[in-house]
C-alpha cells in the first residue's frame, strides 16, 4: 500500500479518536495516542520519541482525569455514584437524540445526573441539582482536556508527517 494512503488512514483513525473525546463509547484520547504510537512503531511517523512520551504522559493524565474530575466536582457539590451513573446514561441518550441539536448533548447528561441524584435522595432536591450541575461541569472539563490533548497530537502528526 502507498505510504501516503497509510498515513492518511492513521490520520482518519486519529479523527475517530477526536470524535471519541466527545462520545463516551469510543476511548478518544487513548485512541489518538495509540494511532500516533502505532504510526511511529511502523515507521510512518517522524515525531520524536520524546514527544511520543510527552503525549503518552498527557494521555495517561487524561485517563485519570476522566474518572476523577466528574467525581470530584460532583462530590464537592454533594453528589453520589448514582448521579455519575445517571450522567453517563444521560449522555448516551443525548447522543441518540443529537439530531435534534447539540442542546440534547447538554440537557440529557444533566437530566440523567439529576434523576440519579433524586433516586439516591428524593428529599433534598437542592442538593440533587447542585450535584448534577457538578457532574456535568466535571464531565465537560474532561472533554475539553481530551480535545486539547487530542488536537495537539493530531496537529503535530499533520505538520510532521502529512504536510
């Protein structure tokens, strides 16, 4: 297969990974890093091993943050595990209804977290709203981090190996 086609396929794999930073069913940043590492190992990338190691470090941090930030923001605002489960279910529902606009990608996770918190504690609706808000804020912070790291890897790959 032509080298250019293979490099483009690695780039497409990275774009799928970037999409995965938004969609919870695809391991976004790890997929982008995996494609970058595979391209390097197979000789299709000119990126230095130092830069690969740095991207690996930031990918690892991102994996940890994916779990820690939503829990920390939810806990700080009084959240429970039920709220985090509801957040994830709500995000998946939001993806299903995303043809109705990005609004569903924001509202559905919040409603999912809120329902989860209300299942956990029906009597304290104020705490449930605060915790749901914290869960959503934390989740979107991890998405932003993943997008920044993923776009950085993709951009370096484009400029070092494609152009």
